[in-house]
């Protein structure tokens, strides 16, 4: 029996689904090891363990701070773990004992966030790149969600591929009842779900949508995601270009999201950089045909279940979306392929593979 610490401070962030599902299934499949789950103070109140082998501890240390490097370091030492799993790259780089780190992608190392102070962001990006390098070499094993990220990380850090394990993520159907968004009822629309950072490539999506409006004047583009500085910049962009029928939903409930998936014509994923591409897989669970960028990991994850376009060409993007709108047989084929594919991915399998990594390290 070993003592394992899991850093779940990212539980309620956009990438927190991974660690939430990992915790959910580890509690079902591992009755041998003892676990301590580190949570931000606000999340401490909302997450409850379901297994007596799991306990939770509040960890108030923010990412990429001196408090994380030294305060979190002291906290981990006090817990006396046999193994620590950091579910994100950031962690105390001076912690010398057995660790596993999940690296979701290298997007932060490569793309600028225009809503942040340029100099501050560049300094943090430089620190992040250094942390990635150190973490990759000091961790006993690295976990990535795709073969693309595995090879990308190996190339970036000159790390042996044997040290990196791929554990694919998965999509879950939403259990909440579908809740219609009244302003969209009866409308035909394209759908994108997620954030609006630069690498998500939403300006080219708006450009492609503007081209499609000549053929489909009644078509709308729905962008579902909590409004932030990046979305506000995007709104200025399409307003200046006089593109009509682009609809921001802001935050949507689980029921509203389910309704959006069930009633859209095409899901469009124009991203320039992804580690797995979970939103497209979620769309497939609802039989929604997917038009996807052919960048990074997406062809690996979506396989034959998406129609691919060059994300640097709004013209190619528009053409592929139009194919799915015009060719009902093709849309049906993509829909059926997507439904089968999405069901092949499993969070439980991901947790089982992760537990296998733990056992391999603990037994050495």
C-alpha cells in the first residue's frame, strides 16, 4: 500500500475535466493505495471523495508563483507521499522524489495571449518553457493525451520516447435534460464550443462564415463560451467586418450545451494547436458532423470521423463546411462515424492506464 498525492488544483478550470474523471474512476478501481487530493480552497468545498481511500486537502498556492514553488513544496513534503501525480505541468521544480506529470500540450509555450500584458506574459512564457524542460527530465514518467503530444514533447525536450505514456481522454454524454435557447430555436447554425485564445483560430472561422453567408444567408454562427477579453476582441473584429448573425452565448448550462449540440448543423473546430480536441469528440456523441482543422493531434484523434480543412485558409474551411451542409449523405456518414468513434474512447480505460503507470513507478 502506497501513499499517492494527486495535484488537482486545476479541477474547475477548462482542462480540469481530465483530473476530475481520473479521480472519479481511480476511486472505483483502486482499493489498495491511499490518496491525498490537493484542491484549491474553493474547490475543497465542492468536491467530495466517494472512497475511504481518498482524502482531500486544501492547497491555496497559485500556479507559476513563488508560493507554488516553496509553499506547495513544503505541503507535499509534509504529506510524505510515495508518489506525486501533477495533473498539469506547473509544480515545485525542486521536489526531488517520485513524480508523474501530465503534459496536455505545448500551446502555452508557443502562442501569445493578446489580452495579457505583453512583457509579463513573455516572462511567464519563458519561465513556463523552463519548467517544461525541468519537469520532463525529473519526472519518472510523463503522461500525454495523444501520440502527437508525446512526439512533440520528446522533440521539444530531447526526452526519450520510452519515458512518455499516452492515455487518451474521452467524452461523456451530458446527463442534464436539454434546455432550449429561445433566441436560437428554429435557426440553422454552425457551432463552436470553447475559449477564444489566439490558437483557437476563431477569426478565420468568422472569415469562413462570412463567405458562407453568400450561399446561406439565414445561417448563424454560434460561439459558446464564457465571455472574456479574447471574446471581446473577437466581437470587435467581426463588428468591424460587418459580419452578421455571429452569436455569443456567454456561459451556457449543461442542459443548454446539450441542446446546442443536438440542434446544430455542423460543429466546426478551427484550432491551430490541440493536445486532444475534446469538444469535437463531445459533438460526435450527439451525432453532429464535424469539420475540423487538420493541425496537430486532431486527425489522430478524430480519424475518419471528421472532414478536415487547412486551418490557415478560411476559403478551405468554408468549402469543407459547405460540403457538410450541401451533401446530406456525407454529413450522415460523418455523423455515424463520429458516434462510433466517440464511444471507443473511455475515461475508465484512461484511469486504468494511469494506475498502471503508478504501479510501475512504485514497484521500482
